[in-house]
């Protein structure tokens, strides 16, 4: 049987490249930039599979090759792919759920602890040769142990963040589209709160909702104004869940104490004020970036892509209705 033809938008780890090269006729873009629609369209000519990292894929890309069968996304979030358009054309869209849950929950904690205890800020200060003496008020931060954590969204990653909070004796509030049963709440040791109450009471608000039209700018000026001036916002989901301009304003006016952000509204560009603020921690969207997790994501997306090319139902399909 002829091997499926796949276009890959970025180079991957060696093991994934070998796997793809063994099981497909692979063509790939050699650099790491996001590709324009015209480049994607050129890349997928004659291919059944598109293996995509984060490039935006709209209907025009899909229409450039009626033979395209699958768009395999490297990542759990797929808001950059027009899934409705893919479904309408019978193209499978897949993602990589589950394998990055713990790694992403870890980064939420890294951000929470870093911004609360001012580690990156202190690191910058030491490197700038500012440290001449030690005194009791040096880089005073906020307590984590015993504080109240508000989880907005309690899916896989939200629950993994919750498990870690237990080690810090935190009171945990949550809001989720569907509320858990009383028994589950009791077992997990968490309290349901509506969003406004959660913002008012939490010392740390951590966002774990997927990005969709209902959650775009979920955290806006009004919500930020409800937070305590001593509270921190943590975002590891998708940038547009937060109104970044409103966040900058809240930080400038000291209406909240700080933010730990792995994701931004217009990556790789940030609201310019954020670059200058000491009380924000801003890594470059590295939530799932560990050797082991990236390998699992890479292999999962590769298997999804190959299955989709062969006309099999991929294991991690996000639009299963195409098979109805
Ligand atoms: C990363 O951001 C992902 O969606 O997996």
C-alpha cells in the first residue's frame, strides 16, 4: 500500500520525525515560524494529511486541496483551526489531549509561585548587581500555603492544578460550566462559587477554560475589578480568555497584585506595557514544553495524522460527526 502523504509545518523531535518518515511520505517546513495560508496551501498540495503546530487554518487552506483528509494538531487547544469548516468538508481534526495535563498544571504552579514569591523579579535584580545587603523587607511576597485558590474551569488541567493545591493546604473554590455533584465536591474538597464570588474571594485566580466564543475576554475589566488588590491572576489556557488591555490597566492601577501568564492575546506580541512590569511573569507559551510531554504530543499527533490519511478514525478526533 502506498504510504500516505503528509505535510508538517515545523520540524519535530527526532523520534517523531523518524516515525513519520517511516510511515508516510513526509514533506516539512524547515523553520519554526507560523505559516501563512498561502504557504500552507502550497504545502498540502497532493497530500492527505496536514500536521500542524500553531498556524491558523481556515476554509481557504482546506479548499486548496480537496484531497485533504486530516488536520492533526500538535496541542490540545485547536482554536486556530476552523473546525466547522473542516467538518463541512469531511476533514478530520485531531488534537493531543491528556498527555500534557500534568505538565501544564505544573507550569500554572510555577507561575503562581514565581509571581507570588517574586523569584524572577529577584533574579533580575540580583543579575543587575543590585544586591548589596540583606534586610527583612527584601522582596516580600505573598503567602501561598493556606491561601484561597479560585479555579475557573475544572477540566483535566483544572483538576490537576487542584491536586497540587492540596499540598499547600489551600482553600479551593471552583467555577465550571457544569457543577460537580455534592459528593464529588466533598471528595475533592472544593467549593463551588459563581464567577463573581470566586473573583472576590480568591488570592489566586487560575484560568482553565478552553477558548471559545463564550470564554473570549471572560476575564475583562469588570471581573478584574472584583479581584482583591492583593490577588494574582494565572493564565495557562489561551491568551484571548483575558482582555489583555484591561489586565494591563488593572495592573497599572494596582487593582490586582500581579499576574503569571504563559499565553497572550496576540502571540508572540504582548501588550507593550507588560514587558516593563516587574509583577508579571511572562514565559513564551511553554506550558507543555518538557522533553517527555512534547514527545508524547508529537507521537500522538503523528498517529492521528496517519490514521486520518488512511481513512481510519483517528484516536483523538475532535469532530467525530464526520463519521456519522
Ligand atoms: C498548548 O498550548 C496546547 O494547546 O496544547
